[in-house]
């Protein structure tokens, strides 16, 4: 289960195309929803009416918005650079250089940070807490990473990607050489 959860984060949740569409979806929803946010619990019927079809209809009525149009045409921003899942200082220096090159070339870009300690549980009051395992006669609780070398060696994902508009992809690749 632990390995499957790790794979879900690295292969699905943090997939480059999914992250690109997340960018467009977030911006398109801000544009098409009143007040740039989802309806609150005071209008639960309106909230529940916002299914895929309702949002698609809203996007279709906002074709002048580039993010709505990107979703409709399935023409998302494109990745031109990516760090490893756990970047080192050398990777971070290379990222800064790549961003500088794109800026000098006058190209718009979006920096996406896929950050998550995949094996922790969210706790809004106390921050993230490690998965705890209770064992032994003394019934002491220790983090899962204490018992599992696999979990211990699978660090936090901190991958950073740079995306550009589809029409700038070739120019961006040239600028990044």
C-alpha cells in the first residue's frame, strides 16, 4: 500500500500533463465562477449543480479566456524543463539558470512545484503528522519510516517544472540549450 501511494503521487498526481491542466483548470474556474470561488454551504444546491457538464458549459461561454480555450481545445501549456523528483543544489542552480534564459528571451513561463511528503497525513491544526505504528509490549508509537527502510529512503517529492505556452515551445527549447 505504501509503494502504491508513492506511485500514485509520482505517476498520477504529479504527472506533467495533469499538472498543466490543473493550472488551466484553476484559472478557468476563477474566471467562470462568481467571486472567483466555489459557492459556499449556504447555497448547497448551486454547489452540487457544478458538475463536469455545468463547468464545461461555463468554459464554452468564456472562449475568449485563454485558460478556458486551452481546456476546450485540449491545448495545454508544455513542459520545457523538469528537475528530478528530489532536486539537489546543482539542480536548483540549473533551474535558476533556465528561468533566467527564458526571461532574457522574453518568453512567458509558469513554474510548477509538485511538493508533498506523500506518506504523511494532513492535520490542519497541527500540520502534517507522520503515519505512526504502535508495536511492542510497551505499545510505543513510532513513525512508519522507523520500521520500513523503503519508506525511509523514499523522500519528499519536490519536483519543479517549467511550462511555456504551446506556441513558445520551440523558442523555449532553443533558449534553454
